[in-house]
C-alpha cells in the first residue's frame, strides 16, 4: 500500500519553463556577485554550472553542499568562501525575482490538503541543487509550505541527485519507508519516472510541463495534467 507521495517541484508543483527560470536566475546572480567576486558573467555562470554538475554526479560520500562549494571554489577562487552568507542572503531576497517567470496552479495546494487528510506522508522531492532557503521560497511560490512536508530535499540534507537511484533510497531510508510504499509525482520522464519505476515505486507523470529528453514512450505511466492528478488523489484510499 502506498504510504508516501514524493512531489517534484519545478514543472510539477511549480509551473515554469526551465529556460526562463535559468535566464532570470543567472541575471540576478551575476548582478549581485560579479562585482564583489571580481568575475565576469561567463566565468561565474560556468563555475556554477560545473559545481552543479558535480552535485549531479555525487555518489553519496558527502552532502551536496560540500560537493558544490568544493568545486565552486576550485573554479571561481577560494575567496568566494568569504561570501557564503551573502549567497544565503541572495536566495532570501533577489532570488525571488524568478517568481515573475513562474506560474501558479491552485490544484497544487489543494492536492496537498487532500493527501494529508488521507494520512499520506508528503515529500518535496525537488532535485537538491539549492540551499534550503531557495527551495522554501520556491515552495511558497507554488502555494505550499515546508511544514506541509515530512521532508524537503535540499543541498544541505542530501547526498545524491535525481536521477540517481540513491536519491530515492536516501529519502525512503530517512523516513523509514520501503520504496514500494512510495509514489513519485513529477514532470520529468528521465529524472522522476524511470528511476522510480525501476526501484518499484508507483508513479504519476504530470504532463503540463512535460520533460522527455529521450522521447521515451511514457504511456506505461499513469499520466495527465496536475488537475487530473488531483482527481486521482481524491480517489486514493486512506492510509491505514
């Protein structure tokens, strides 16, 4: 029986086009940090991407936060460590400009209420590439709160990233669940659906902002709009 539901954030709970989000994000990041770090836009952006890629490749030996900053300082210079708190301040403030290119779907908070009332454990299973403050802000844009979830994956509390199977195992282990007791709800066939299915998890593919890089046949997954997922949630049984 399903006891927990893992929700992807970007493109699932939070309607967005990734390219628009990335454009605004890096515009604000460069505006804040290029002058103080004495880096040009190209160097800062390249360093962030490469440090992010290092987190994608994390094998679980260290938390993602350590992997990011080790790689970022190697690329951008050790002086960036003097600005760690400034980065936290950025994600508290300027980062919120990214909300302007994101949508809002009222079915999302409604779905949380429905499943919570039925007794499901809820997880904000966003790829843990950002600090907690940034992810909590994005949850707020979607109309939900970190307190709605038993766990919100961030780069501080995670040692893997999707699509690594270790990411899903780590969540289940932290919550004392079997993977067969969990459902993954997401919009990315490769990062959300395929690894979850291979681990024996139930799945629901949200197609409003579908990402299907490999053009895989996804007809074998339960799928539909987020509104259709909400209707599906309403008929899910109560957790016993």
